[in-house]
């Protein structure tokens, strides 16, 4: 319980600082966008490089991946199916909504909650690796491709778009370091660590600044898409993870609790950073992050009580 409360409190505190900074105008009107781009183009690739350099790629082959990856993919596909049928948005808007419906906050909240609720931070590794190696590259390829829509581009540039996306480059370098077992020298590692330390606070501050003066969450014509994503993220994804974990992967006990808890985590701020970096449905991403963070707290507590 303390892990859940402590993790949420830390997020809220930094977001609140961002809101105050935005309200006072201390950093100017464009600061939020600058911080988002700083996090996305510079700090987040460095953070992912370090994270994956120390990770075990074999975690992607664990039985838990059936539940965590399966529930994320199903939740994203459900959003795409309903949104295409009901509103027919552009591919970029579909990508933002799909990520918002399935991309969990495995870093900021996943690690502390895994430690305090599950007793082991490694439980969050499968979903973290799947997101940064599979979900993020696919979603960002769509967003980046749409960002230059209308430009005449050769086919090879379209095919290599994921390889030129900063987050994907960071992931690729991290996997390369992990696979080769190279120990980064301090002359290389320390500057990367300093840069990586900016990723989370910059993203949270930018998110907090976006809340000042913005329209009321889930208002206007975007409200149905927001609530669809929130419902899928907070209710459908953990339910799917439980079902897949129990009846497909054959998990039980702490392992089943782990996949259900990690799938019930709220939408990651990364989705807001990705959307704002390419200016694609930023308000939808912002609203889903906010509402899923608020609503996931009682869901996480309920799961911990019922399955713990």
C-alpha cells in the first residue's frame, strides 16, 4: 500500500511544480514544448540506453509476457477497432489513442510498486522491455511518418523511419550493449547518466505545465475518445492480463498478481511526450494520462487486496 501511495505522491508533486511554473510564466510560454522535446529527443534515448544495457533480454521470453504483452496489444487493438468504426480518425490519432490505452507507466510507478507490493522490481521487466522494444517503435513510426505527411519522400526513408527515431536509436544501442556484454567506461557512462536523469523530471514538468490554462479534461469532441482509452487502460487491460495469465500462461500466486498489477498501471507520461513532440492529439494523451493516473489508484489497491 505504501508503495502505491508513495509512487503516486512523487508523480503528483513534480507535476504540481510544473503547473505552478506554467501558471507563473517563469520559463516563458514555450517552455513546456521545449521540455517535452528535451525529454523526447535527448534525455529519454539516454535513459533507455542505460535501462536496456542492464536488462536481460531473456525476460521477453518469460511466461509473464503472454499476459502483459497480450493484454497491451489487445487493449490497443480494441481502441483502434472501436475508434475506426465510430470516429474514423487519422492513423496518427489512432496511434496516440492506442498507446494511451495500453502503454503503462512501468518506469516511474512500475518499479516502486513492484518493490513495495510485489517485493521484487524484476516483475516489471517484461512489460518495460516489450514497450520500449516493440510498442514505442511501432507507435512512433506512425507518428513520425504522419508528421511529414504531404512531403515527397522516397520509399527507403519510410522503411527506415523507425531507425531514425531517437527513442528507437536509444533502445537499439542499449540492446547492443546488453547483448555484447560491454561494460561502458565511466568516461562514456557518466555523461549519459547525467543526460538520462533529465528524462523523467522534464517530462513530468512539461506535463504539469500543459495543465495550466488548458481545456477541462475530457471535454469537447475528444471526450468519447478519452473515456474509451481510460476505460481500456484502467479496467480492460488488467482484466485481460489476469485472464491471459491465469488461463493461457498458467500463472498463479505472486506471478499472477504481478502481471495484473503491472497491467493496471496508469498511462505513462511518455505517451504525452510522444504526442506533443509530433503535435498529434496532445490533449487526448494529456487527458488520458491524468484520468488514468487518478482512477488507477483504487484499481491497484483493489487488485492488491483481492489477489494479494
